[in-house]
C-alpha cells in the first residue's frame, strides 16, 4: 500500500473518530461508563462501511492527484462512498449494539453532521496533495 493510500486511510479514521467524539460531546455521553466501548463500536460501524465502499469505488488513489479531472473524480467517488456508508453504518451499528431495529431517523442528522468531517477532510487532502504538473519548459537542465 502506497503512502498516499495510508495517509488517506489514517485521515479517514481520524475524521470518523472526530465525528464520533463530537457526537458523544453533543449527546452528553462522553463521560458515560461505556463511552469508550460505544465509541469503538461507532467508529467501526461508520468507518468500516466507508473504507470498504471508498476502496471499491477507487477513492484511494495510489498516487497524488495530478489534474483537475482527477480531483473531481476523487471527490465524486468520496461523496458516493460517504452517501452509501451512512445507511450501511446505521445497519452495522444496530447489529453491533444488538438493537432489533435500525433507526433511520438518524440518517439525515448523520449525513449532515458527518459531511464536514469525512468530506471536509477528503477535500482538504485533495487540494493539498495535488501534485503540480511540470512542463517541459519548467524542467531544469541536468548539467
């Protein structure tokens, strides 16, 4: 696995972790006795579907993005993975927590509140990792 993929994967995990911690703060569950175990379940239930979908859609490029078209392609794939990962994550979360039903009422709040973390991180990565194109005129002579 290349460095770019590892950076993206680490950033995705950190983005999901930040989303979960902010959610725990918002819901006043950060100091609950089972806060750590619930956080782990939530990071896995949200992160795993996103990583699997992003990987299968090609949103983990092996090299830095070089052109504007690649940037757009990367962001489209990332958004698509995020869009499908939210309902998948709700199902996985319900299963891991032993809940008999999936609360789809959480779909829109989860979608809206996870976007700045996951998509914001990926947008920042895409813009900052874009490798500049070097034209023939910009190359320096070897001697």
